[in-house]
C-alpha cells in the first residue's frame, strides 16, 4: 500500500470526524450548510478508477449520513459529484498529460484551475443536497439562497484547507 493511499484513507476519516463533530453544528441563520467532507473527493488522484471514485464518494457520504442521522442525502450528493468529476476535470482545462504526474490541487494545477474545478463540483454537490433536502420547488428562493451561501462557504473552507495542507502533501 503506497503512502498516497494511506494519506487518502486518513483524510477520509478526519474529514468525516470534522464534518459530524464540528461542521454539522454550525448554524449560520439556517442558510449555510458547510460540507468540508467533499474535500476528500476533490483531492482523490486523477488516476483513481471511476468505480473506486464512485464507491469512495458513496462511503464518505454514507459515513456523514450515518453520524448525522440523515437519510442518504450526503451519499447521493457525493456520488453525483464523483460521477461528474471526470467531465469537470476535462472542462476545467486540465492539461492532456495530467494523468500520472499531477494531482488535483493548487500546487500542481494552479489556483485558477483548482478554483474553477472546486466551484463547479461543490455547486453540483450543494445543488443535489439542497434539492433532495427540500424535495419541492415551492421554496425556490430559499433553496437558491442556501445553495449560493453554502457553496461559497464550503469553497472557502476547501481553499483554506488546501493551503493549510498543501505543503505537507508535497
């Protein structure tokens, strides 16, 4: 087992713990639902096979769901995020040779690429989470505000976390 996967496994458990012990208790007017656990999906190496990406996303979402007493919302949103990740990687303008020698982070891909990549995937995750949580379009205004604020707050947390741990991953 190589050390990269060991770090990914450690990140998996640390992010679930942070999410359920700290971030699930953040209530900023009921509008912001930070989801830092998506950082795990964002940082998985490019060469991870699609089925491993989907199973990993399901497991981290399920882990959050189990400890948060939610009904599979995080698992569904995480799997959707993982499902569209390869498309987003290509659309965000990853170089043709990204596989094998580059990782999806600021250090290897640059800030602009990571910002666009993260923004799209976090927005998609929050959209699915918001729609499944509300399960009706009657409150589209409230859903839109929560979606925007949660996306921006989560993106901010992801970028801060990326800068905090970027040097240690090199």
